C-alpha cells in the first residue's frame, strides 16, 4: 500500500510530488499529461520572441525533479476513487486498483469553450482562455475579452492597464453591475458591448478581428488578441461522490487543503481556493502535500512485534 497517491500532472501536482518525494514518502503520481497551463503560450502577429509566462520556468524545474523518480510516476487514467476501512482504492484504466493511505487530487479545470467559427482554429494564435496569464504580451494593442465572470472582468481590468483598447463583450445585459464592472465602464480605453454574441473569430493565421452581433446589429472589432472566459469546469468528477463540492463542482478545501473526507486533499484549479496562476498552484500543491504528510504520519499503522 502506498502512503500517498497524487492525481494530476499540472503545477500543483508537480509541486506536491516534489515535496512528497523529498519527505521519502511511498508516493505515486498518476497523470495523463504533464505540464498543465505552463506549456501554453500565445503567439501573436508580429511577436518574435518567446512569451514569458510567470511560473512556467519553475514548473519546468519541478518537472525535471519529478522525472528523476521514474519508479514513482505512472502515466495512466484514474477512473474512480473510493475509501474503505481507512484505505483509499484508486482505480486506473491500465494498472488496476491501487491502495493508499492518502490521496491528493490536483486535476485542474477546463474552460467553457467558445463555440463559434474560427475559435478552435485560432486557439493559442491570439485566442486564449486566460487573460491574466498572457496580459503582458498585448501592450499597445487592441484586444477583446469575452464573458462576464469575475475572472473575465479582472482580466479586462488588467489588460486595460497596457492595451491600447479593450472591448468587453458581454452576452447578457446587466451583468456588469458590480464594483469591478462599474470601474471598467469608467476607463477611457474600455468599451463595453452588452448583449452581444461573438459570431466569428477572424484571421488567416492569427486573430485579426471579431465579428459580434446583437439582433440585426453587427460590428467587426479589429483586435490582435481575444480572451474568452465563459466559466470553468473543474475536473472533480472522481471525488464528487465522496467529498463536498460547491455548486459549480469545485472541491471544497479548508486552509490546509483538506477536503471533507479525512485523508483526501486537493490543490490547484480544481478547488474552491483556485487562483488560476502557475505560481499560486505551485504553492497550493506544496501546502496540500504538507497536510497529506501530516495525515500519513498520524495514521500509519504501527506493526507491533509478536512476542
């Protein structure tokens, strides 16, 4: 039986694994893909240098450290997680059921996709799903933010500090009646388009424009980049039946990244504490691993010699 199984391959999982391996735990990291958002870069027209993504270098360094523990890595898909008599059963697609004393879930979240012509073709070619990650590359350029979530509004406010013009495309009217939404309306380089939907994303190789519509009204917005935030879907299905989640499915965690089920921990974008930044995920993963380590120390069965 393992001490700890870490499920995931992004920054939070890598950080947790490095901590666990350093503590000499019998830990296993199960992942389908390593890297997470650290490997995602935007490519804009006229951009010749490689984009700097805060935390990506640290994530790559963690990946190298983890790679040195090949015997404790398993590339597979986890299909279920259960707990019986104090022990977790982690079922995998290719390696059967593995038992462990504790589990740390760091499976991340995926963005709700923009379902419109051109969106998929121009993904990472000026169209992205994280304005705060890539805001620094649009200085002096016109950009658009699509959505009205808190992350969308925060991203628009951050972009407005350096972009020449920011279009905020909001599908429904009345969704910006928040302090941040009202502040955006006051910025001279921000234009809010309420009740508009994106009809198409335009560009042969990189995003050059968005076509938006509201009823019979159409506009062509000339932009160098567009960032979509229609919400996130947490990859939490594995534990929703054993741990508490919020209304959107994010795993509830306390200040020590423990879930409502003893021995089950979670970190990164899949949790209610997500920060949607690589550096934050790295810190979350390490703190969650520390809590898991304390749990293992307190719950490891003691083998008493028979006299």
